[in-house]
């Protein structure tokens, strides 16, 4: 266990109990150990007062707590906490029941830890869900979202009012069936596909550690918040969780605290049918601090003690395994798969009300609970005001740092940042667009304070290193090159978390284009959650050559063009690469994919940064009156082929327009007038060429046009030979053009 890194941090830990948002009870030191049992029986709270011991598990040891148990009289505070916890449970039960759809089991089991986090531990301002220094919460087990919605409602967030609870999972509701950051203020990231949330949380914690290292001063700590996450057995089974948690341990993300809802139930039944590993030992091996709370149902002091312990461990993330009963309180369905993913049913709801002594109507919040939670509004406003005062003093002392910090936290980039992007002429020596990409990244890093990122163990091939910075590592978190290792899926999801931490972060990540197959789940969540991650995807076609079909993307361009809210950009040269980066940086709520070449390409006449912003534009044209004989359309490395074919056809007297179609999505956003100026509707003689699937191209070339591409897997050979064998040639374009005009 590491000592605090600064006196101010140490002071923070020492004063944890007195923090206005941390209402931990005064208890003997021994009760701050997690006991083997702690429960309420007939209104009597049973607590541990013993010291800890070690229990051998396999060949390693895990921390557990043994206890002598003493009975203590229940206090008014205990009763209020229990009533608050049951309020959370029944808000979830009632919302799922009214919708006749949802997952009541997790909220019923996790209500105690949810209550303690939102009511006693976390710092936030419910009237400003975007206050910078708030603690972040991620429900990785997103199916249990009624837990978070109930907590947001009690805490006073305007995004979840009583009428919203009654519209759960309905058309137009502000509380959809899984948490969505773009629908519900107070929800940090979009979760639901299991494992994505814990990986997002790693990104959020990385962002906090990076900003703290860059901007905190010995006399001014302006970045100091935690990332909390609840994940379940399903998240633990997903490979993405392993990838992200491995990195979290490697990076020493001490302000990441994850609660593992250890309820042993998944959709198919008891997890023993498929999941028998020791999660504790796995996480210890990953470099996490591990605590086991044996009674997550009623062991409130155990949960509090675990959080307190976690906060003293500053050099590694903490996993708190909380053993709970799914559907706690349901007399006939608890601890079974039947409570996981469907409403309890009216009879079982009534039985649960009787079992937990809950006499209230659906959606009722008892007055004493409402009054208790109402303090979060003034406390949150006070926390933000205090931070604003602290930052105002910081800004006076450190104006340059404050300017960079504000750019990251507000999303306002320095004026004229785009002028830093390089420009090219046809006389500029040709180069692979992956190399041109690195020139753009390094130019942008000087003017965009929030630009950071890296590659999945391919930095020297993807060309993504920022040459003026070192590596983000456990002991150098202020640096901006992030080494993700061979973890594509985790990489994408971590970048989503970084992006959604603060609006001025511009994270990028890289691998070979074909390996987007490993990270598509995270990329889809980027698009859905409006996270403007930049995906730098090199080796974008058969042009990579000898590595062969396992590494040569074919269907990938078409598949991403089919995905909503994502920009698929395939630049042809230097100017188009720079233009693609300009577009990607500007679109903070839309992720961008840059498909970049391994092979050298010439800088073509007529290409421009401005043209890329239109998606499709004319680079050469010898026609008049917007009536060319034929239109040749190319992207990326094949634009050069289209341009050369145009030259050949002009020698034969043809009026030829050559169009760069770098981004279908951007072209679709243009006015009808502009689109008609590039692709006039009465010119049906059109030929496209792209070293990828022809799927979708007939939307562009029309029924009378021809699409040249590849609709089978590639081959292992030098790039030039493959192009020739697959007919991705000037001759093929000329022949096709003659056949349609």
C-alpha cells in the first residue's frame, strides 16, 4: 500500500470522515474491517468488531474478515438508511413493473452500495451534472439502470423526475432501457453491452490521473475526483474487461474503485455452469487491491469500511467484491435467474412489499427519505462554488496552465488551431498516408491541449507517436503517448471514457484497419454515445501486400459506412489527410475513422483540405456546363488510378470529371445544389474504383454505372501484383468508362 503522493492528498484521506459528502458513522477502529457477517435481524444491527485474518485460496491468500458478533440497538440513522435503500429498491421494482420490461434484480441487490455511494461518498452537484471536479459513476452492468435512475432521482437531478420514472423504457422517455449519456444528464457513459462500462471507467480514471499530473500544483489541487463503477458477473466474463483492467493495474489508477456485484446469477442460471475462476486472485494478478465484502445485502458498515480502505490505496485501483443476493427481498424469485431480466409480476411485487415491510404506493418516496436526500442540492452547489473559487486563484497564479486546462474542460480550442495542419503541393514528394498522418498528429499536438492517444502495439507501424512527448505510464501520467498493448477492444472503450470525461479531450487510437474487427463493439458505442474518438486505421487495403488476406480489409469500408453517426474517411494524399484531421477534430460528437495507406501515394493536383469537408469534390474536370461525358470516382489510394484513367480518356477526346469521394457521410450532409454540382443527376455514365467491397457503391454510380472493387478475400503477394490480378488498374477504369458512355 503506497503512501499518499502529496501532503494535500494525505490530508484528503485523513479528513475523509469529516467531508460534507461523506457521512460515515463514528465506529470503533475494529469495525472498519470488513466482517464475515453483518446483518439486521428484527431491527437489530449485527456488526463486526474483530481484527482481520488471512484465508488461503488456492496458492494465494485473499483478505477476508472474521468476526465476533455483537448486537447493537438500531438507531434512527440505521432505520433511515434502510428506508432509503428500500426506496431505491421499490422505485426500480415499480418502474420495471409499470413498463413490464426491465431488470429488477440488480437494483434490488445493489441498492445498499448505490445508496452509500450517492448519499455518503460521492461529490457532485445535481443541478450541474457537468461540473468538472465531480466524482464519476459508471454502471457497467447497464441492464440494472433503474438503480442509477432511482439514485439520480433521489439526489435531485432534474433529468429524472417522478414522471420520468413512470415512463421507463417508453417512447420519448428520458430514462431508456440502458444508460445513455446523451439522453440522461447524470449518466456519464453509455453502457449495456457488458464490459464496455468498466473499460470506459478506466478511460475516465486515466483522464483524471493525466489532468492531475499536468495541472495540479503543490499549492493548488484543482483535479481531485474518483471514478466509481459497478460491474457484474457478465462484465467479468467479457474479454474487454480483462483488457481494460489489465491496463488499469499497469497504470496504477488509484482513484478507480470498482464494485463487483458478486451475485452468482446470469441469464442462464447460476454462474457455476460457466464461470468458476477466482476473480479475486485474477485481479490481484492484474495489480489491483482487492477487498471482499461478504454481506452486500445489509452490511452497510462493511461497504463503508471497504471504500475507506480503498481510498488509502493510492498506487493501484481497487476491486471491492460485494457478495449480494440478486432480487433481494423477493420471497420467491430472489437468488434466481427469473429476477434478472423481467418484471416480478403483481403477485410477487405485493409479496416483496410484505416481506420488506413497504406499505407505500408505487413510486412513493417517504418524506423523511426525500428530506434526507434534499441536502445534496445545496451541498453540491457549495462544492462547485468552492472549486470555482479555488480555480480562480489558480488562474491568477498559473495563467498559461489555466488556459490549457480550460481548453480541455470546455472544448474550446485555441483560435486558428487548424492553421497548424500541414499543406502539400503536387511537387511535394509522395508518401504513405500513414506517414502523413503522423505529421498531422504532431502538428495538432502543439495546438490542441487535449490531444492524446496511441496504438495497440503498432505505434511504429501506425505512425502515431507524438515526438515531443513521452509515454503515459504509472509514474509519468502527464505524458500523452498511451501504450495500449495488443488490446484493441479495450483501447477503443478506454478512449470513449477519455473522450466523455471532458469535452476538450481529443483521444485517438490506432491499429491495422482489419483489426477494427476486434474493437467494433467499442466503435459502435463511440458512435452511439457521441464520443468523438479518432480511429487511426492504417494498412487499409490489399495495398499492404505480402501479409495477405488475414490482414487485408475488404468489407470494412462498407460496414462502417453503414454505421450511424460515424465518419468514414479515406484520404488520398497529404492535403486530404490534413483535411480528414480537421474534420475529425471539429466533430466532437461524431467519431471518425481514417483509413490510411501503407504504400506511398503521390500528392495529387486538385486535392484540398476544404474539399474533404464536403465529403466528395471534383479534383479535375475538362467538361463544360456541368455535363461531362463520364464521371470517375475514387477514394484513397485509388484516386490516383481514377486521375490517370481520366488523363487517358481525355487523350481520346472525352470530357471527364474526376471526383474524390473521401467521405460518403460528409457528402450526404451537403445541399442538394452542391451534390448536383459534383454528381449531376443527368450524367449516368459513372465509374467508381476502390480496393474494397463494391457493396453500396451503386447508390453512387447508379444502375447504369459500374463499380470496380474487390468482393472476395485478398492474397499474399507484392501490392502491385495483387492490384494487377484483381483488376484495380487504370486500364480497368478506362474500359469500364468506355462501356458506360
